[in-house]
C-alpha cells in the first residue's frame, strides 16, 4: 500500500509574495526532501494550488481578505522554488477556496498506508484540507508534518495544531 504526500499551496504569493512570510521560506528544504523521498519510494504525491481570478477582490473571500494573491497564471500563483520542478508530473488540485472538494472526492475509496500534509498556511488551507482528507479516509492515519508547515501567526498556528489533534489528525514534530 502506498503513502500519499499532499503539498498544500506552496506558491510564490504564500512564500515570498503578497501573503508571504519568512517561516514559509524555511520550509522549502524539508518539503523538497519529502518529495524526493516519496518519489524514490514509489509513493504518491499530489498538490493543491490556491487559484483565483482577476475579480478576486469582488468575491466573498476577497471582501474578508482584501489582498490579491494567487491570480491564475500570475507569477504569484506559480509554485515556489525547487518545489515547482519536482511537482510538475504530479496531480494538481486547483481550488478557489481553502479546502479542495476535488481532493476529498479523489481520496474517497482509495487505500493508503497514511496521508501526510505539508505546505501553507497551517491554520487555514493545511488544516481544512487535512479535515477533508479525514472525512474521505476515516480509517487512514492523516498526518501533518510540522517541519513542512507554518503560519505567520504563531498563536493561531499552535491553536490549529490543538484542533487537529482533537480531530485525531496526527502531528509529526
């Protein structure tokens, strides 16, 4: 049985762009090493991309987070650094909001040894997608690797870890 690695929204705008933060940059080496390890072991890797259109500021999310980011086909929308080349042959789930329904539907009925999440931002998209995976795979260990995820807000980051633990999502320190 294969393991699954899910790389969440490791895009320029979340790492070095309009919503970027220093801790996100520091994740790159660990995420790169995980991708290489999963490739070498013949395990599966998928990734998500936050994907918005030019009218982002007119959307519900845009009204509540009025910072343009991840506008499809912009530089900020592209995957960050070395991760971009490593994920080019992996399945991508573009998503217009925090969790990906398509990812959850994809996971339904599949069998994995475990599913591990890395990426950004821990308390928003990583959290929401891990919960969706838990719903799609209730008997599969769902894990979040803290060496591969972060938030600009350390307090909310820690709170999200506590919430995930309470939902039986395993936290890898």
